[in-house]
C-alpha cells in the first residue's frame, strides 16, 4: 500500500488537529503557558511567547512547531500546531538551545542569560501522526498511588516530549460498578470481583480477579475525581486520552443473574489458582455481549466524554478457548461492534503483546482472523516490544492495519541499568521504510517508569526525528552535559562506557528484567551472566566519583552516582555469590564463610545505607505514597500491604515472585538481606553436616520470611539520611581495588 492508501484507510485518524477552532487554539496555548510557568516560574516564563496555530500543520498534516526570537531584549517565540506540538517545541528549545533537561528524577533548567537567539526560524514537523505513551501495566506498577500533583508533573512531561496519545484508565472500576449494579449484581459480588489497587492492570485484562481486593468506596470516589482532572489536563494540551472499553471478561456472578448466559472459563494465569484467575469470558455470540459492552461505554462516555480511541485486550497472555479463526474473528468483532454501537467513530487500540508472547498459538491464520475482523483503519495496534521482537515485520505490517512502533524496555519497573539504545535508535526509521508500512507513530510502553532515564530521553526524541540519531556516542555525551548542567569530561566518559555496555544489550540475555541474584530468591542455580563487560560499570563508577567534587550540587548527578553505585553493588553481589557457590562445591568452609560474610554483613548493609541517602531510593517514600492515598488508618495499612505484595511476592504464595523487584533502602535491609542470611546458614549447615542442600526446604523457610516482610507494619523513613557522595566513595574504596586485583 502506498502512503496515500494508508491515509485513506485511516481516514480522520491521520488528520492532526484538523477540527480545531480558534477557541481550541487559545485553550491549548494557555495550557502550554501554564506548563511553562510551572517549569520555570512565572517570571522567567514571561520571556517566552506561546501560540497555537493549526495552520502550521497545513502543509504536512502533521504536528509542527516553529521557534524564533530570543537574544537580548527579545522574547522567544514558540508556536505549535497543537498544544502538544508547542510544548515539544518549547522542550526542543530548552534542550538544544539552553542545555536544559527534564526527567522523572528532576529537572536541570539553569538557563543562559539572556535566552539564546534562534537563528532565523526553526520549523520542525513530526514524522508521524502519533507519539503514544504507557502500557496497561504502568497504571499499576508506577501510577497506582499517585495524587493529582504527581499526575500533573507526568502530564507536563508527556506534553514536553510531544506525546499526543496516552491511556487514561483511572476510575474505570467506578463505572463498572455502576454497570454491574444496574445488571443486578450485589455489592458483595462486585467487591469480591475487583482486585486491589496494585493489581488492577491485570484485573482489567482478565488475567486476575479478587486478588488483593476489595476496593474501598473512597477509592472509587478519588479515582473518579482524578480521572476528570487527568482528562481535562490532557485535552487542554490537545492530547488524545485513550479510554477503556469492554473486552469480554465478566464477573462469575453474571451467571447467577443470567443463568442462560454463555461464558467460557479461561485458564489460570501467572501461577494463580482459580480463586484469583481463570476468569470468565462472555461468548461473542451471546446477546448479553453488546448489552454489557454498550452499557459500559455509554456510562463511561457520559461521565468522561470521549476522543474516540478505546483500549481493550481480550487475550493478553490468555489462551483463547479456541484457535479456530472464525471464533477469534467473532470474539474480535464483538468487542468492536459493542464500541461502535455507542460511538460510531470508535477506533480500537490493541496491545499487540499477545502475538509475540504466545507465537505458537498466534499462527498467521489466527493473527489474520483478529486483524481482519475490524474494518481497516479502525484497529490501531501497539507493536509493544518492537525494539526486541517486532511483530509488524512478520505480519505484513499488521495486514494493513495501522500500528505504532513502541519501545517496551522495562518489565515490572525494575531498577538495574539496562537498554538497547542501538536497536531503539534504528527501529522506528526502519519500520517506516518497511514495504507497504502502515506505521502511524511511535510509542513508549514501559511496564514501570522511574529508571534508566537515558533510554526514554532517546525514544522521546525519536518521536520527532525522521532519521536515527547519527552518533549515539556524541548524543549520550551531550545528554550527560545537559543532565548535570555543565560539561565534565569524566562524567561524559562514564556515560560512553555505560552506552557501550549496559545500554547496548542485544540477544537473549537482555529482556528488560533484572535477574541479578541480589533481587532473586537465592538458590545454587542462579545465572550471573550479563551481556556486557562488568569492567565498564566499575570504570564508569570510578569516573563519576572523579567528577563528584565538580558536580555534586546537581541532583541528577547525585541520582546517577547512586544508580551506578547501586549497579556496581549488584555486580558485586553476583561475584560474591559466585564465590560462595564455588566454595560450597569445593567444600571449602573458610572461603564460604569469608565470601558469604562479606556479602551479607558488609556489602548488602552498605548498599542499603547508600540507597538511604536519597529520597528517590527509599522504601519509606514508596510506601508513604500508598498510605497517602488512604482516608483511614485501616485503609492505609491495606494499601501498604498491596504495595508490599506487588514489590515482592506478587501473589499470596509468591506466584510471580520478585517480578516487580526494586532496589530501595529498606527493601535491601529487610527483604533481600534476611533471605541471603538464611541461604548462607542453609549452605553452611549442608556443608558442615555433609547433607545435600535442599532447595525445596529452603524455599519453604524463606517464604516465611518473605511473607513476614509483606505483612509487617514497620514504618520506614521517608527522609534521606547521610551523604550520597561520601557513602558511594566508601563503598568504592573498599570494593574497587578488590575488583581490579581480582581478589574478592
Ligand atoms: C505492497 O503493496 C502493493 C499494492 O497492494 C503490492 O503490489 C506489493 O506486492 C506490496 N509489496 C510488498 C513487499 O508486500
Ligand atoms: C526572564 O525574565 C525574568 C523576569 O522578567 C528575568 O528576571 C530573567 O532574568 C529573564 N531571563 C531568563 C533566562 O529567565
Ligand atoms: C488458592 O490459593 C489461595 C491462597 O493460597 C487459597 O487460600 C485458596 O484456597 C486456593 N483456591 C483454590 C481453588 O485452590
Ligand atoms: C457458546 O459460545 C461458544 C463460543 O462462541 C459457541 O461455540 C457455543 O456454541 C455457544 N453455546 C451455546 C449454547 O450457544
Ligand atoms: C553495540 O553493539 C553492537 C554489536 O552488538 C556494535 O556493533 C555497536 O557498535 C555497539 N554500540 C556501541 C555504542 O557500543
Ligand atoms: C573487559 O574490559 C577490561 C577493561 O577494559 C579488559 O581488560 C577485559 O579484557 C575485558 N573483558 C572482556 C571479556 O572483554
């Protein structure tokens, strides 16, 4: 298909801000001015003039910004075809002309005086219609406890990065509750169905129900309120919020109210038993399907309005009851038809994860059945993990349905330095050049945020570039300069080492999931291989410490120094674990005691101490967020426990153990360390008594500790203690020489 044919198939989907009135332009410009004032303060914001002019996109039909002015006595003029385009232009100016930086860990916005002049005019159009953000899971791993202040920051970050399409999924359970009550379910049945807040993402995809619930009444009220504010703000920038739609999953209680209803019980998911998974799927041919689907969408859009794009995932990591293409086509069509019954302009946003997650099920005939069941242009696919396992290239560009090239990057919101910057850099441009490509944009779909900011900075930039960044080495160097506010050759060199090591992963070893022994339940079988040369991490550590006297006043530098120190500690845990294992195999008790003793009594406590020096690495801050979302002490305890479960056991029995692992002060001292202690005791006992190490017995005992951590009500500090630079240096002076000498 030629581009024009794609455009015809996608219809209005491709017309950027086509239907804008002067009033919309004024509203979007005002939203960007307000963002500017939040970012720089009201005084400095006055040095900019911001306008939104739809006409800027007249030529290309794509979001466009234009920068001009600046220099002594002249305001910087930022114009965009939408509010998002203007915000992206503003970000471009702050980044490339002023050396500024805005990231999750904070912003560096010391601007030159006067503001640098833009020579002539700089006009830039995005190469594609959409820049998308979020994964269904991000809502649980990262956003679950957010208040409006935190959401506001995030939406600002989205606008600055030019994101114009994002999920807005808060508050949907409140709407579902209305629908279920209207259908005749009791409140008790509904309470029994919803998962707890920290597990809603999987409830929404039909993977789970009931686990970690019920949702308190206050939860629904607060989420409704939040959702209204989120939608208002997103729309004020001209962003398109994606609302949820009915995918076919229903509470079991539906069968009590409607005994004739045709449902199929799906299989279990994620090692959960059927008390929490094996959800019920309504048959596509059942007359209740369009009724429930339309009731929900009508109630939802009555409450929130609509921008006509809806997300729904019926078979995400769920084996469909039949592989018969006619069944899959019917199941897909039913979801779409329930949408257009309420909104004739509906477009369905589908996470394409299922196709690459279960490739043995999703053969060409099965994939075609889904893609062909919705009119062309009305199914918008997220090629969710395209930097690693793209689906467009083996489905003839999703059989002509439009798709977004998305970087997934992170699973479970783990810490751990990781990324494949080369693949990310090349991917979108290559997808555009694919024969008959139907790519209509790019996206970022991490399961969790607040880690590896460099990867997201690159991906966000690519949303506005036609070509890859020409030289990643140069790019990462300027990234470091902007991040810290001044160029420093040691910091730059550190970043180039990180680029060629942790951030250049490829192949099977790299799946965006931290499998370091540090964050895993110990055993004698742990894999410690990594895709990079550990020397590069240790050298980067040394270089950052060399830069510390000059850069220590930069919050981003302190964050990175801590993050690299944390990474070095993670490497050291692997090395000491390896020494423990070797000593055990060699029946060398002295060596075992030495390596194990350092690991448990020196290294892990020192890691916890350095993490405790930064509010961005505190379990106390993490849990405090959960507690703050509550309206009573009982609720605070309940939310805190939800949060602890998600970080650790991920289910009542460690069902998805440590999937969402983090490296936070408190978690290291009271969760990872005790289980390493227990492990060490068990291997010592095994060695001394000459009996085999029994993993099964150890697992049972360590589960008691893990569970005790989850159920504990201990309050952790939410204020940092100690100086990061001093503590990092202390760790470095102790361990770096041992690494270099190869004598642990
Ligand atoms: C692209 O589409 C055209 C027109 O439908 C078709 O003739 C051609 O074979 C396609 N190319 C590829 C590589 O699929
Ligand atoms: C912008 O304007 C403010 C107040 O008018 C002024 O104090 C400031 O120095 C100007 N420049 C920058 C770079 O903020
Ligand atoms: C599922 O597991 C939970 C928690 O371990 C247990 O309480 C429940 O009885 C189990 N349900 C079934 C159906 O086995
Ligand atoms: C129930 O739905 C399934 C799947 O669509 C279908 O094969 C079956 O015939 C239906 N059963 C009845 C009794 O309608
Ligand atoms: C990343 O690794 C590839 C080989 O897998 C290599 O060709 C490339 O130069 C590396 N990039 C950097 C920045 O080191
Ligand atoms: C890792 O890097 C160090 C330091 O640059 C070098 O001496 C060593 O040979 C490298 N190891 C491998 C396996 O490439």
